[in-house]
């Protein structure tokens, strides 16, 4: 009775194949260190596609665009948004937006118009491709792909700023791509194009992008609000994180908004509240499952990409395909150069030449282009476009993806710092934030620090009260235990009358206000600020240095954190007593 | 663009509704303590069905049998199998099988034939229902439903044996139900029935049941074997547990074997090896997600049950429906009485009258019957059967489900013991096991202890070597730390020459054999037995009494275990030093 279970059975088998392929690569440790996993997976897909093609004598099934956009893409983007290091992202927001919006438009028109130029050469037999078709094609080929970028950049460990610039661009250019692609597609079907339509397109961009963000934030806040009430049924807490994120993506898609922007906004918005509300085990499950899901999705995407490449739906035209690859490289390089020139004029922290090269070189294309090209309306040259897209993707993933790591080594690009910031640094950063916010306020310049400060105020004044649970701050059980022991210790001290030492002992000061005799000390210090300092101190008290804000698809940050915490506490206690 | 995302959007919304309904119930603490959650959920479903019916003026969508059997049932059965307390299950295996096989056959024929008798009364206008149709109907209505039983029994906390008897029966009668249902269905379509077909049916039962178990064990062992190699990619470990279990279910379904038996066998088979192979965090995720998934599935099933009840696909016939309910109760009660009489003759631990009453009364029907009745081939009286099934389900879930808790209180049925067995008890149980195995071996009686001993031997000799990772026994990090500290302590003692106390200190003895001077002590004791004893001692050293083998859908066992472990260690150290 195979027909009855066919759908779930085949899905399960595909996922199983993907997981086994991953295990297989990791059994041979040398392979993944030379070739990026994405290349290996595409290769597996190519072989499988060849086998299917050989046996069936027809093209293997092509990756369904619906499956890609509805089921495979959301987990990856959710994972990316949830684990996005928010500070560097917001600090470089302007640059990222410039690259994502202006850069993408630049690429689309650059590539489209140049390809149209190529089409005018009679010897190439391409005169039937109109300017509009070329622009439609360039709108789908111009966008950098988040899946491909992530899978390569998480292995090369460049510095945080460089990483967030490429990664952020790949996420945020979705809105531009969606708008331009749909615009050109509707232009293709219109008899004449009026100026009004073009202006409507520009307006649409803002609606699509900001609308997506709005939808995402709405769902994120609702998710945070819902997790306030899950105290009695912990097991379904992780579910809400996934359900609301997915709903935000789908809702955005319903209204033709940017689903990627929505899910990223939802994940970033809900993260801090959800983390505070749900239990530690739920949170482990959320993080673990997100990683697992995105990892499997990514694997499936690359395998399908390989499988779909094999087949008879290609039309080969050397000049068009070669020039597509060349223009993709050239226009991206030019775009990065020009945009960075403007960025560097307004910033103290400039983007170096090496960084610019890596940004330009890291513009990988991936499965999004591939799915979009299959969604094109039927016309004579669709197969040529499919062939060109496939070549560009394979070229960027294989050639650029495999050479970027040696190049990073060769150019000695600044790497990510290995250790987490020390207590001193953290205090300094926080202090500078406050100071700069104050200076901006006084000078009347409403810069990022001013807005950040206002947002924090709004957050602690209204949002936290609405979204956070009241009596339940789920810290790590070990931290709670530590506090309990400290409090006990403090009580013993108080009983024996040794209270003179108290103010020097931060933990004691915070947790045992009832036994404090010197109430004035508290009144002079701002209590909230004190608690923040204590938190930072408590967090850094035990040399947890490996907890960096790194993004990696395959590992969870702070994996060994709690164990070390416990060990350090025990060993210190052991020594003290 | 709603059509494009309709399927995932509606699925997500249904799950969301189910989760929110659950949260809603738990906000009012009094409600779930009086009414079982299943009743509340069916009630919500009924209201929703009414709303849909009122607005659309047509019957709301009926729960699709495919969706139920392929997507909703497997998570619940997987969860049940994975968290099944294996010792009481195997100890009462004979009784469970008797209830599940003989009991179900008894019920099917009892109910079927009695209903046929009712049909002969001319005044009831039921003469057109043949004996075969009655038997077909009774084959689907006779089986106790695991989902309904679980959701009620996990709230009433009866003693372990009683729980496992009802629960085990509800899981294992699947094979009987499947065979009888398919047999009678094929008989209905045959022109004449030969004796050979009946015998083939009996043979089929063994194939379906044992085949399912075999498929499950195969996949379980493969899963365990696969997790040997996931050291480098921890994040996809949980995936394999789910993938292999689901594959075992689907594979069994392909060959018309019992999918429920397969997935239970798979879960029980792989559990101990997978647990030892995967990391602690992966295991938390596995457990958490299993609970989450089964909890959501269960919620959806009950809501759908409610929604599907409303509508126009019922044919009402008072006598048939009333007598169905009465016969279901009477034949189950008779069956339990007769079978228990035989069981009690061969056992020292008899099943008391109270227990028998609860077993008979706990025979709840649920969604499996409901899905099967919709799968019936079309014939005139199908709507009557649907109505009768609906009434039986609602009667058992509402009336029996709501009154069973007061009855358990009233009859003072022996409850589950709250505390885990003490060290002394554990040692005694283990000792008795060995002793009984020896006695059975000598007397030539190959009973359960003999086979258990042989199985353990086979397991440690072959299976563990094949399925377990070699150098990696992932214990709790705290236990590892404790061992480390103890070893350090022992070394200090050894350095100061206080080794006279050593043999009295079990931890020290095990972990630090190199510093022991008295080697003879070790040689006289069996080293493996010593390690087992040490393990039991170490596990019980810190009063973790709440870690019972209880099954509960909504909580994870040993939730606070590690925290307490840590606390106890710290506080003891604190006192000691």
C-alpha cells in the first residue's frame, strides 16, 4: 500500500538522505575543511540527479518553488534572524541598507542594461530578448542569497563587521528583489508602460519592506505576550516561537510583502522577551530545534539544487551565459567600490580595501534565484535564463565559495576576535553608550545613540511590563543556587556581626537588602544601574570567555557555558572553604 | 494571495488554536482538576463546529482519516512508546497480551452478535443490517483507544500495574483491530466466505503483530547505529530519533502491518542506546519535542473530534445506538471478569476486584474508531454507524472520563507510590532478579527471569558493542564533575597516607584504582557488579526521590533532577569542609 503513505514517506526519506550525507562528510574530517559543505551537497545532488536521469530517461523532478518558499526558506531565515547579533546589525544599519537597496538596484540595472547591449550583437543570435526581459532576468540574478552566504561565511570567520555587512545585505535585499521582480514581470505582461507605473513601483518598495517589518514585529510582540501565560504547560512553549514566526512569514506573503523581512523582524523582536519568559529547557529546545531545522533545510536546498540542475530544460548560448557571469562580478565590484566610497566619507570606522574585496567577492547567488527563474512566465528564452542562472549559481558557490577561504588567509583579512569582551570592556561600552546618548541629546543631533536610548526607555517603561512575566525571572538554576548560597553566607556574616565588609561585596549587596544596616548607600546609588553592573559582574565572575556572539549554523553558542559555570563555582568554593 | 499559502497557513492556525485552547484551560486552575482536558477540547471542537455549521450552512469538514493516521497518531504513539516504563510492561506482558488479543476478539464477537440479535427485532426497523456488517462495526468500536486512555489515566495516578494494564492493552490491541477490521471489510465485499479465509485471518494476525514489531526493532537498531556517528554534528541528532521512528511506522503501514506496534517497538528498542549515544542537550530536545508534539497532536485530535461531530452525516436510531453503548459496557466488563479469573489463577500478585472495575471502566473509545468508521465502504447504514460511534466516544470520554476520578477516590484504589525506590530496594530487586534467573536455570523452567538474563547477556556482549559509541559515555556534567572532585579528594588522601579508610568509600574505590594498594579486594569482588552497585549508590546518594517512572504527557520526568543534584552536592560539600 505504497500510494497511501507516499508523500510523508518520500519527504522523510529525503530528509534522511540529507542528514546521512551530512554525517558522511563529517566522518572524514579533512573534506569539510577544504571544500564548503554547500559544494559537497550540490555535488551529491548532481550525482543523484544523474542517477535518476539515467534510470528514468527523463529530467528529474525540479525543486518546486512553492516548497522552497513555503517550507525550506522560512526555517533558515528564522534561524538567521533569531541568532542575529543585534548590536553590530543596528550599528551598521545604514551601510547595510545602502548596500541592500541602492546596491541591488544598481546591480539590477547594470546587469540588465549591459546584457541588453550584448543582445544587440547580431553574431550572438540574441536579438529577440527585449530590454524588459533582460531587466527581469537581472532582477532575479542580482540579489545575493542569504542561504549561500551564510553557509560559506560561517566557515571563514571574518570579523564581525564584515560578516554582518554581507549577511545583512543578503537578508534585507529580499524586499528590493521581490518588488523589482514583480514589477518587471507585470511590465512584461502590460502592453505599454506609463510613468505612473514606475513611480508606483518605487512607492511599492517602501510598502513591501516596511510592511514586512511591521507584520513581523506585530507577530513577535504577540508571541512574547502569549508566552507570559505558559507557566503551567511548559512543553508547548517552544511551539509558539515557531508558530508565530511562521505565521508572520505567511501573513506577509499573503499581502505580497517581504516574508523574509517579516520573519527576521519577528525573530529579532520577540527574542529577548521570549527568552526571559520561557523556561531554560524550553529555550534549549527552541535553539536546538531552530539550528536543526535550518541545517536540514539548507542541506535539502543544496541537494535539490544539484538534482534540479541535471535535465533537459537548458538552452545553451555561450556568449549570453559567459557575459552574465562576468557582468555579475563586475557590476557587484563596481557597486561596492562606489557605495563604500560614500559610506567611508561619513564614517570614522572606514571599510578597508580588503574588506571591500571580500564584500564584492562574497556576493554568492543561490536557491532564491533558482526558484524565481522557474517561476518566470513561459516565453521562448526561459530555458536560456534557467541555464544562465544555474551557471551563475554553480560558479559563485563552487569557484568563489571554494577560493574565498584561501583569499581571506592570503589577504590577512581581520578575523573575528576569539574571546568575549571582558568586564572592563562591557562596562566601557555601556558607559560610552550613555555618554553619547547624552551628548547627542544636548547637541540636538538625533543620532543612533539618542534613538537607542529612547527605545530602551520605551522598552523598560511599557513593553517589558506588558510582555514579561511578573514574578518569574528564569535564570540558570546554577546562578540561582549561587545566589542562594551567597545569601546564606551573608546571613551568617550578619549574625556574627561582620557587616563592615558588606559594601565591597556586590552579590551580597543586591540580594540581601533586608539585612543591610547602611540604607544610605543604596539611596545614593541608582538602584537600577547598580543591578545592571551586578549582572555584568556576576556574568563575568567566572571567566566564561568563550561565549562570543558568533553565528554558526551547526553549533549553539554557549554550549559549554553552564557546565563551566558550575565547575568554577564548585572549585572556587572548594578553595575558599 | 491567500490561495498560495492556504495549506500551511490553515495548518498553522489550527495548531495555534489548539495551543491557545490549552493555555486557556490552564489559566483557570480549577477547570482541569474537575473536567479532563479531553472533554474540554471536544467541547471547544463542538462549539467551533457549531460556528462553522451556522455560518456556512453545511457540515464542517470531517477529520480526514489519512491526516489522522499519517500525521496525528504517530507522535502520540511514539511518545507513549518512548516513555513507556519497560519493567512493569514486560512483567505484565502476558496479562496485557491476553487482554489485548483475547479480550478484543471477545468484545468484537460479543458486541457484534448481540447487535445482530437486536437487529432481528422487527419493531426497531433494522433488519437490513447483516451479521457481517454488525461484526465490522463491532470490530471498530471494540478497541480501546490509546489516546483517550492516556489523556484520562495520566491525570488519575492509579498504581503502576493498573496503569500499564490498561495502557498496554490499548497499544497492543491495534494489531487485532487492524486484522479484524480488514478481514470483515474484505468479507463484506466477497460473495461467499470459505473456511480457508477465516484461517488465513487468524494467521494474518500473527503476521501483522509480529511483523510490526520486527519492522520497529529493525529501524530502532538502525537508529541506534546511526547515532554512533553523530559526534561532530550534534544538532541533527534529535532528527534521527524522529525520522527513524516515523519511517518504521510508515514502512509497517506500507506492508499492511501494525504501525502502532512498529513505532512502539522502535521507540522502546532504540531508547537506551540512543540515550547513551547522543548529547545531553540533544536528549533534552528529543524528550521535550516528543512531549510537545504528542501534546499538540492529542489536542488537535480532540478538537477535530468535536468539530466532526457536528453535521448532517448522522442517522439516528434510538434502539441501535443505546444498545451499542450498553453492549460495549457489558461485554467489556464480562471480558475483564472472565480473563482476570484465569490470570489470577496463574499469578501470585492477583488483580483485585477494584482494579478489575477500573480496567473495565477505563475502556475509553476515541479517535481511532472515529477515523475507521469514516473509512467504511459506502453502504446504506453507514450514517447510523457514524452516529453510534460518535455517541459511544462521547459517552465514554465524557461520562466515564469525568466520573473515573471520583470513582478511584471513592473505591480507594491503590495509588502510584510517590517516591522512587530507595537504594535498598533497588539492590534487592536486582539481587532477586539474579537469584530467580539462577533458580529458573537450575530447575529447567524457562520463565521471564531466565529470558531477561539471556537478553541482558546478549545485549552487553553484542548489541552494546555494535550500537554504542566507544569512548563517550555522556553522563550528566554534574556527575562527571562530582567524580572529578572525588578523585581529587582521594588523591589528596592518598598523598597524606590516610588510605586505611578507602574500602569504605565506594566512589573512591571505583574511580581511583591506581592508588589502591589493596589489590586483592578488587579481585575477590566481581568488578562489573561492583560498578553497578556504585552506580546505584551514586545515583541515590543525594536523595533524588521524586524521579519516579511515571508517565505524563505534559511534563518531563526528572525535570528538576539535575538542579537538585547540584544543590545537594554543593550543600553537602559546604557542610563537610
